[in-house]
């Protein structure tokens, strides 16, 4: 018999678990070897308890794919510790490479590998960490889809995966992509800290944000790199919209007018934020028409959110609830509306500077007007005077002699 959604609920706090294990087993003092051995022992125990071993000795038994309905918390822990084990081993190998370079004779006497070989092994281990963390995120997203994992837990796993992947890219000197991954992780951590229900949760998010902060600031932020963050943010907002849509269909919500309106207001606000970041994804590609259309949609969603909030301002059950969850006020709507307006104005300026506001994406066929920075539509210019100052004084029209004589004869006296 299949488990109900409530019976199959899983609580999995990836960042909290990783932080506790690292602090308790050596990483507080950068003892990579101790933590690696701890992770190895933990994975072996988890595999035995979950009956997911690959056989004994050299006999390798391939495991069948893990079904989402059969996933337990232990499976998620196993994937996390496999990722931690691979990641810390890469750190250990990198540290050995630095020591080998500093003391080559001592390293050669002990039979250690060369620095280049150690770094190559470190890269391989870090790639494994990325694979394990990606599997973990995939399972967590599947669990969230069937309502067995909370959105907060999915965000924690997302942050963990982004950090591991960002460090792998940085290890390969792919600094731009690494910066994009780590910056998204930092933004999510800031959001987790701001919305934390307890001081412990806030401290946890702040600790991870402080840890990756130097890795972000070591490289200058570039505009085109920042633009690559926006699709990831759009995807996260899609998840929020999906959660609110599911919440809106619940019977308890549908039967309470105030609660239904509160969910609708947050749904409209989230859609506006999604439109804004989707527009920011189009603008770097010079697709300004699409970007401006999305800002218009964002304004429509904001009007809906403001209209609903004006009705339930005093009776918003989500804001007034015992547990802080997605607070939304009129100043929040005003702030986002101002940001959308600023983005819209900038898109218009960039579009006109690019190709004069043409729907095409080719700027070569566009020729700027002579007085590009002067508002010709609002100022009546003395063109003859301008031509004279430019050395192009207009020549007076010549009158034909015969016509002049005829006109002269008609004139009196």
C-alpha cells in the first residue's frame, strides 16, 4: 500500500547537516583527512542500512534505479556524504599539491605524486562531488513535486549544489561561470537569512554566505556575467509560483476568502518578480521589445497584488500568522514597481541607442541622426543659421533676366 503524503514526508536540511558534520569532524581545523575518513565510514554505514551495497569483494552488483516513492531520508544523506567525501578529498589533494611544490625534495623522497598529478586527481574528485550533488538535487526536486519535501529543504539542497559546482568551475579556472553559480547561491542564502524563522537558521545561512563571499569578491563582477544569473532566478521563481498554485487549490484555502486572497496577492507579486528577471534575461541579447513587454506584464501583476492587499491589509492571515511565511506589504509592491519602472526606462534608452528602436536586432543598418543628443521634436531650430555657422550658407535663388524685366515693366512709375 502506498504511503500518504503526510506519512511519506521527509525532513532533510542539507546545509545544517553538512555544517554540523564539518565542524565536528575536523574541518574546523582544516583536517581534511579526518573528515574524509568520517564521510567514508558514514557512507559505508548508510549503504549497509539501506541495503544499497554493490556486492562483496571485487564482485560489482549494479543497483536498480531508485524510485521516488521509495526514497528515504537515508538515501538523501548517502548522496550528501558521497558529495562531501569527494569534495573534501579534492581539498586534501590540492593541499598536498601546494606542499609538494613548496618542498619538492621531501615529497620525492616520500614517493608523493607530482603537483600536476595531484591537481588532476583533485579535479576528478571535485567532478564526482558535482555528480553526487546533482543526483541529490534531482531526487529532492522529484520529492518536492509529490509533496514529500518542503520548499525550504529544496532551496538548501539547491544552494549546496550551486556551491559545489561553482567551486568545481573555479578549480578549472572557469571564473565567469563559477561567479554566476556562487552569486546565485549567495542570493539564495541572503534570502534564507532574511526569511529565517529562528536565529539558528539565520546564523546558518549567514555562515555559508560569509564562507563563499571571498570567492565571489576575488573576481570583478561583470555585467554580462550577472545576466547569466537571471535564468536561474526565473527557474526558482517558477518553483515558488508552482507552490502557490498548489496551495491555492487546497480546500482549507478555498474555504477562507481572506486566506485565498492572501495567496492570490503573493502569486501575483511572484509572477511580477518572475517577469522582471525574465526581462533581464532578454535585454543582454538585444531583445528589447520582449523585455519591455515583460515589464508591462509585471506592472499588471503588481496592480493585481496592490488591489488585493488594499482589501486584506488588516486581515492578512499569512502576515499575521504565528510562523513568518512570505510576508507581503504595500511598500514591497511599491519597491518592486519602482525597480520595474527603472528597468523599463533603461531598456528604452538601450534600445534607442542600439538601433533607434527598430524591431530588428541589427544595429549596422541604423544611422544615428545628426543631432542625436538634441531633442529636435521639442525645439524649433533656425536651420539657416545653423547651416551658416557650419559653413554651408544657403545661396539665394537667381531670377531669370527675362522674368525680371517683365516684372519690372509691370511695376508702376
